[in-house]
C-alpha cells in the first residue's frame, strides 16, 4: 500500500533492525511489482503535485471527494483515490487473500492487467483476489494517464518513453494532463523557469476514437526530446456501433497527422475492445491528433 502513497520510502537508521526490501525474496518480488507500477505512475504523481500546488486539491483522496453524489462513498475509509482516476484497494487484514472493494459508477480497469475490468452501473462492492504479492489498483473510465517506463531511479525513468493509457468514457469525454519540469528548480514563479503542461482529450466521434492534445509552454518538453511511444485505448465497447459498423468486426485504420504508425494490436478478449498503438514518436511538447477509424 505504501508504494501508492504520495510520499513513499523505507525509513530506518543505523541502530535499527535491518529491513531493506531486498532481504526477503518474497518482499523483494512484491516490491519490484508494486514499485515498478509506482515508477510508471511518477508523471501522474508529479502532475497531481502540480495540481495540489496550484489548486489546493489533495493528491491522495477519499472516494467521496471525486464522487460526492454517491452517498455510499461517505463512510469508506479502506480505499483511496490518487487524483480522480486511480483507485487503490489495499488489504488491511493480516493473512487475507481477498479484499472487498467498492467501485463508484463506471468501468474500472486493473492497472496490473488491463484485460481485467469491473463494470459498476450504479456503484457496487466486489470481492477481489489479493494474494500476498498483489494490490488492486484500477483506473476509471474518462481518464487519460501519462505513464513512463520502469527504471532504478527517477532520473533514469524520466529518460524513458511515455505511454498514454486512454480509458474511454461510456457517457462523456475523456481527459487527462501531464505537467513536466526539470525536477530541481525551486523558483517555479521565476521568469526563466522551464516547464510544460500537456492536456489530453479523448472522445468517440462518428466512426472514430480520437485523442488530441493541447500544449502550454511546449518548448521545454520539445528541447528535452520527450516522446510518446505508445497509446493504449481501453473501454471501447465491443458491441457499440459506429455508423452501423459493429466493433466485434474488423478494426482498424490509423490516422495520425504527425507520425507514421508501425504497429497496432487489437484485443477483444473481454467485453471491451482494447487497441494498442506503438512506435509513434510523438513529441510531448507538440500538439497532435491520433484517430482510430472503425472499419
């Protein structure tokens, strides 16, 4: 659970009993798994810190913060949200191998295995498997996450290519953003301070799934040569029709005005269609439009 706290570290001192994560094989395996996801989520954490600084909104939030219309969330204190989009459902009882988790209205995808999803039409409680090496972390529909690759340090992770996870909303538009700076400069109000903010918008239009970006101060990100290598679309209803074309039939024609697409993978193994487009090389500091046409 601590891997998904805003501030996460193993803290000890010279006279304490050894407790480094690598001492125990089982602990090391669990740590590699959960801290691996945390490092991929670092751009999301950093963006939430920017949001907390500019708007005062908390990074880790109770469920009712994002779902105030759902009165069931008011008394839930065993789960928490990171921002509005990522739901963490930890095991809090020693020895338990399942956890009862509440999912507010919408479709939620397992970030460790996106082929697993929970569909809550009005909000519901679900018993989830939770073996000793696993914690349940889900992303909800309507959200776009900017992820980066795993690495041994935050500096090395920032040099990896970015991935967008676009969770299509069944009832409206899909949104996300990523804030980037040099990670060191303290004078964020200074005239020479360098940063980039990218907003992402996803929607279903006619017979296409579309994602576009809007960039503020893009020069900084362009100079760093940060790129989006892969975009994964989740939550496209398998039996939704686009201009009379059933999605359980053929997908796809990729339209992208800024880069050639060399690989696209379509997965229909669940009730949703997921599409993964890779080798894009989209510069984070430049605006783009990526469209998947349903054929």
